C-alpha cells in the first residue's frame, strides 16, 4: 500500500533529486508501485544538515561555492568552485598579500594542486607545501580545515 499521496510522492522525489543532483522529469502519471518502495530509513534519508551547511567563498576569493578553507600558521587558503572550475586563493596572514584565483585541480593521493610558473602549491588536509622548480621551499602544517560541506 502506498503511504504517500501522488502529490507527496512527486514532492519527495523532486526533493531527493534536487538534493542528490539528479535530474528527473515528471509526468502526471508514474508507477506508484515503484514509488511506494521509497520509504524513509536511516540509510535512505538525505542528510539535510550537510546540505544546509554548504558555504560560499568570500568575495575577495572570487566568490563561488566553497570547496575548502584551509588555514596554516601563515596563510589563509580558499578553494572555490565557479562555473564547474576550481580556483585557489592564498592570503598571507602577515601582510594580507596574496595570490588570487589561480586555476587549481585535485589529484588523487596528493590533494589540491596549484601551478604558478615555477611555483607549485600542494595542499592536503595535513599540510601546505610550496615548491619551486620541483623542490619544497616551504612546508606548513594545516591548523584548520573546513570543507564546504562541514560544520
């Protein structure tokens, strides 16, 4: 027996599709036998708290959706998603100078990678490594890591 009305089921499916980033198209009729199998459980309920915690990047970092905010002893770093592309902004805590909106990418097993001429910045949840011509010239421990989806 279907515990949801037709209207409630459409609303539930639309909410789930929106939360999961899945596009669904609805017609006025759908298979209620399949839809009735969608019941709330601890394994199938979308974590609305996580979705509600998505943050935006600050304007000085170019705006967009926050992928990560990382802090070391000397730097504040933002990785921002804008129009499907990832960008890096790193600001010195000492003098406020920084590098704004360099293209970045993630590399499995490495973390975030940013290239700027002969310099390369590798950022993980544990450290920031600054390389020049492939040699580490500065390494700092991460003291705070905030994911765009965390508290």
